[in-house]
C-alpha cells in the first residue's frame, strides 16, 4: 500500500480483493483465499462474513478432508446483479446483458435505421424492455445500462460531439437519456469493444484494439499507476475524448480521399465496406465465396491484408504492445491471422514473431457487451 493509505482504505482494498478472487473461481475456501492473496486468516474471515451477510457470496458445501477439519466452500452469487448493454449503429440496434461473470448471457440484433428523433428512442426503449422481459431478467437486480455509439463521446461536456456514421454532431446525452428505461452511460463503440475483449479474453497489460467495421476506429488500454495498488490498465481517452482515431492515420499519402477530407486514410482501405461492397454489403458472403475459390476476392483480400499490415506495423512501432483486430472484419480473421503475423514478422525491426497481432475473441455484439461490462465493473469495483 502507498504511504498515504489509511486503515479504511486498506480495509476497502482488501475487501474488494477478496471478493474479486472469489468471483474469479468456481469455488474456494478461506485458507485458499488467504494463501492466494497473502492475507491473514482473520482478515479473510471478516470479509467473507460481510459478503455472506450481503448475499453476494454463498456457502456451497465443503472440500474433501486432507486429514483435518473439512474446509467450507464459498462462491460468488453471479446472478446477484445484472447490467444491460446496447450498441447503436447506422442500421441496427444490438442488445445484451451480463452478470458477475462479465460474459454475454444472451444477445439480440435488430434492424433499425438510426434517426435522431423521439420516436426512434421510444422504439429503442421498447426493444430493451422487451429484451428484459423475454430473458426474464429480474428488474430489481438491474444496475443500469450503457449505450455504445460510433462517435466521439465527451463525458465532460455530456454530449456526442461528432458521429460520421450516425450523421450527428453536438448531441446532448441528456436528450437521449430521458427516453431510456434505466440509468444510462454512453461510450464510444471501439472503447466498448475493447472492454468486452479484455473481459472475454482476460487480457492483462497494455493492448490496442483496432475496430474494423464500416468505419475504422480504435481504443488503447494502457497500464497506469493507481495510487497504492500499483499498475492498473485503463482506457486512454486523450485530451479531447478523441484518442485512437486510427482510421484517420494516413497509410497511403498519394491514395484515395477519405470522408474526413484527408488523402490516404486507413479507413478508406481497411473498413469492412472495402470487402463487403463486393457482395452487396454481405461481409460473410465475401469470406464464404473467397474460400470457395473466388480468385478476384482472394486478390482483394490479399491487398486488404497488405494495407492492414502497414497500419498494424505503425501501431506496434508507436505503442509496443499487442494489437487486437476486432469489428466486423475482425470476427472473420482468425483463419488468416498466421498470414498477417508472417507479414508482421517480415516488417518487424526488433525480430518479433508477429504473434502480438491477434484476431478478437469477442465476436457477438462486442460493443454492446462492453457497455454492459462497463456498468458491471463499476459496481464490482465498489464491492
């Protein structure tokens, strides 16, 4: 602990560490907790008693005897609280929910073209209510919700300052909150997807997330000093809430004009539309037909990977950490990741194997899940 940490803070930190440990395993015992966290048995005993009384931990039997008294087994009650995640895109609304596991319990995607109107948000609210009802989620256990959007979310100003995908600028968050059925946070879609990836993959340390959807975005999770708790990974948001706009870094100065006005932006070459436009907007069909032997699509994809290699190499040189490829395209890249890793190996001046670039593991409504995890994590941090 840091020199400025008082007894109350120490107690709070220890309590959270004990709960986090119990929540991270199927079941455990007090001796095991004390050993894993290097805490005294009385400290662990006091915390577990509190958690039992509050109903977020339960006794689930006993462990087998090793010659002495059988140790009682404890587990977190994963369904004590729920959180909802919603992802708005130009044409769809994605919904999911999670519990203490921070994994998606169920998800749904509905075709609904975006409109910045009261009727649209009333309909979105009704979709959320219907989702909760159909999945029999206990209303009293819902902490709240978070909504991810493909745009710059400025929490200090309380507004979405810009979203090319949705065609909006300077929209106050309160304007939307009034229609929603639960207390709501807002988050950029790439940041949300990065949060989901960390939850699903249990990624530790620094990480970049490159969102390859109909627009290209990104997120950075960097380790920072967190008072007396040492290094703790946190999202880097920038001075103006618009960090990691990777889609607008230039990879071909003599290339095509981007919607932002610049020439040669990554978005122009590596958005999902670059592939999906070949198959009338159906990205899955592109990969299916490519695998079935469509040589034209294979050439297009090879060129796509070449452009992606330039971008990933630039990111690696700047941030020196792993790069996760997500978004619509990232969901299809696992079978081809070895090709990209080989390309990275050829470029890497430090002799890396290229295994720092990986395809995402969170592939179903990742941004919606990230929103739900954001709300749940805030609660877990307070336990």
